[in-house]
């Protein structure tokens, strides 16, 4: 199986996601230094520098895309369109995401009362609420993006990008509770084409 680890950072063991030693894993991250560390730790994998909104990969080149708490820092609607593009028909998407409680804790414990971090965390909360309602995120200064996610927001974003068979569950990550989303790109047979009429 061809697996894309989106936002791979310094690399990680993907066994918890069901990835085996026989799978061909490609990691993508925007941070060059993290990619160098990943290449050192996981020499059998391919690593590319790039952003989720503009994946440096051909269309239909992966059977599965995994993103471990990377999507909250992307323009989700653009990233989902790109993930859909690089997945084969019937391909699977698996992501872990921030719950609203994570963002609230960041505001209370790590930002307040410092003005700049507090303003940024208030943006993240507002962006999460906007995402909940619309399934879209809005960038901050210099293109930086962050938000929390909800089942409603992810359902809107994924369906808009062309995903189906969505499922949601709670999970545990290094920073506490997350929620896990699974979705599939529709198989080729399921795509409805308009009927041709005889002239």
C-alpha cells in the first residue's frame, strides 16, 4: 500500500494507524529541518518538502493519506481538495484533529494575559467556530492558519471535497484528547455520469 504521511514532522511510527513494514510511506512536511531528522530516523521512507494545500505529488498516487494533528494548521478546504486529488478511487483518509477543549486550554493556560498570544488564540477559537458553521477556515497574518474542528465542520469540508463514508471517534494523542476522522474517496464505479441520449 502507498501511504502519504501528511505533516510528518520528524517522522513517526505509523503502526497505530495500521501501517506495516511492507507499505511504501512518503512523508511530507513544510519544515526542512524536521524532514532532515525524519530522513535520518526512517531511511526506508521517501520525504518531500511541501504544504498540504499544494501537495508535490501526482494525482491518484496514494492508497491512503494519514495526517496526525497536522490538518488544524492548514487551510482545510484546500488541503482536503489536494488529498482527494492524490488518492486513488476508493482511497482512504485518516486524520486526528484538535477538539475545541484543546484550543480553550491553550488560551487559558498558555496565552492569557499576554496580549499577542491571547489575540492569536482568540483568532483560533473564532476560526474554529467559523469552520464549524461553514466547513472553511480563514488565514491569519502572513498566511498562518489554525483552528479547532468539529464533526459538523469536518462533514461539510469532506463532503464538499468529494469524500464519502465518513466516520468519527475519540482518540488519544500526545497533547491529550483528539478526534479521529476516517473517510474515503468514492470508487470509480460509484461516480455517477450523466446519461447519454441519442440524437
